[in-house]
C-alpha cells in the first residue's frame, strides 16, 4: 500500500474549494479588499504548492489548478480595480 498523506491531500482539496468560491463570489467582496486578498492568497498557495509539489502527482495537479484559479481571480481584481479607478476620474 502506498504511503498517502491524507492531511496534505485534504488541505489541497480544501484550498481548491476556497479558490473556486473566491472566483464565484468575487462580486460580493468589497472592492478595497479584493486585491490584497488575491495577492496574499496567490503568494501563499504558490509557496505551499512549490514546497509540496514533489510529494505526489495529485498535489502537483490540484496545486496547478488552484494556481490557475488564483491567477484568474487576481486578473479579475486588477480589471475591476482599473475600472473603478477610471470611474473616479
């Protein structure tokens, strides 16, 4: 039986669920909090993924998917911030 780290796998699954929720609920989050959330989430998740990516193929794949969701959320936040700044002028 292979050595499976259930806590590591479950934490990456939870991280995937949270990333999906942030993308789905992006319009409900305050404009002032979106960009700091997106940046810290991206940095934290990417660091965890890089550290644990060699532990299993599952973590490698799920971490990559989480990275894509985080980049999409960051792009959405930057676009919304740009539109908000244009509206102030």
